C-alpha cells in the first residue's frame, strides 16, 4: 500500500477498535511512526480522512449490491449480497456507531451521505423487486419500498444496538453474523414455497457461521 492507503487502513482499524471520537490524527500518525506533518501532506484533517473512508464505504455498496438481472441465479445472488453485507458491517462498524456525531461535524459529508442514501434506497428496492421477479419472495411495490427502508434501518443500527447493550461496548464478528440473520429474517417473511428450502439453507449457513465466528469473552459480554 502507498502512504495514503496505509493512513486510511490504519484509521479504519483504530476507529473500529477505540471509537472514532477517541482517535485523533496524532494517534494515527503515531501508530504509523510518522510525523503529523507527513500525515497532513496527504489529508487536511481527520474529517478529510473520514470522507475518503466514506467514499470506500459507498463504493462497496454501489459495486456489491447491483440489481438482479434476468439471467442471474437469485439464490446465489442473495448469498453474495449477504456475504458482502457482512464484510461491510464488520469493516466499517465505527461509522454506524457514531454516525450522527460524524455527520453533524461535517456538512459536506452529511450532504454526500444524504444524497447517497437516496440512491441506495432505490438500489435496495430494485434488488427486492429482482428477488420478487425471480420468485424468491412475494411482495407488492409499496411493501418493497417499506422493506427497503427496514433493511437499511436494520443494517445501520444493528451494531450500535449491540454495543449499547454491553458495558464494554465490545463487538465481535459473531455479532455481525447475528445481524445478517436478522436481515435474512426480513426476507424470509416474504419467501415463497419455491424458495423456502433455499431460505432455510441460508439461515443454517449463517447460524453456523455465527457459532464458529470469534465472540466476545464472557468478561466483556455483559
């Protein structure tokens, strides 16, 4: 990785581990054994770093959650969506944890977030309609929009919900898989007779992944 990518990668790691509010540009520079001046050569401030992280987050959503084409296997595509969603929720969980505060400090980022969320809502709606057209789910147009909103809400607030229920505020990969199961439950509520067995296969897959994934030590899980 070049220096700029190293700064972004390290920032994501530190934000996830310690919380975005607790990490300054000095912390990031120190972790990389570089001077703050060297970091500022690449990024103006912490907000600039977060904007670049948000660009990566947005790119992940845009590229991994394309609507289903007629020739696509809908079951395989839904599996890809859920696997990609796990990667997104785990890699960028700091962003969900402190979303309101991050956006309140940066008007430019907030506008970019609002604009992108409008695009994403339509993208998710089209995915739902693609699953309907492939007879994976049975849903009407209005409910498709409501389901799109509910899916986005579940993804956005699952990790803050989990962390708020622990004194330690810790999060593990196991928690993300439980979040994926909640997302899958929303789809299963609309599953058809044709897709019920495949939906159950997905539930079994992510249940097993949740059981085998790293979890929070008992001392931190209260």
